[in-house]
């Protein structure tokens, strides 16, 4: 067939970002998800560093399940 050597080159597959599995109350759009995917992991802000963080959000995680007020939470 010829003297040329053929090698397989990796092909970068570009697919659209799909956020169908993300709940609507999260407020994540396809565009913002695509932007987040392009950032380096160390550039992502942790939740406490984000501008809309409320320290009250953490209170739900401070109580252990064993100390829960509702028996169904234990």
C-alpha cells in the first residue's frame, strides 16, 4: 500500500455542556458551566470565598446526626 507510516493521532472531542441533571434552584446555566470547566481547579472559589456566601449556610452541618432534633434524621 505505500511506504508511508500511519499513526493514530488523538482527536479532541468537543461536545456541548449539558446541565440537564443540575437542579433549577442551583441557577447554573450552560454558559456559566462551560466557563467553570475552562478554569483551572485551583482557580475555583470555595463556597466561603464566594460573594454571596452566608455563614448561616454552615449551621446545618454543625450539628451531628446523633444530636438531631428529629428521630428520622438519626
